[in-house]
C-alpha cells in the first residue's frame, strides 16, 4: 500500500455527538476533510469508522500519519 496524501499539517477540530458514527478519510484525497467523500475508490485505502463516546470536541488527524487514527497524536509536528 502506498502512503496516504498529506491533507493538512494541523489537527481538524470537530464537534461530535455521542453515539454518532463518523467516517474519517484515510487516503488524504477527500475534498471533505477530515471525512471520507469516496475519493479512495480504486485504491487500497478505506474510510475509518469513528463512533463518538460523548458529545464534545475531538481533533481528527489531517496529516494521515497518526498512530491513533482517526484522531491526532501530534505526528504532523514531524513533517
């Protein structure tokens, strides 16, 4: 599998709702970052499902290098 495209170099804050599913873009090609828009079709990438455990703000990874994907772990600082 090839490396994903870097969609950004900072986390993307999103207000999430408890129990709601979100589908994070793992390929970096989506025009709807940080979420999947189907741009991965024809590649080895697939969206990553994230289910919010409570209402509040979470920080989704935009560099696509996080070891804790879909959430940011600070990996963008090394780019």
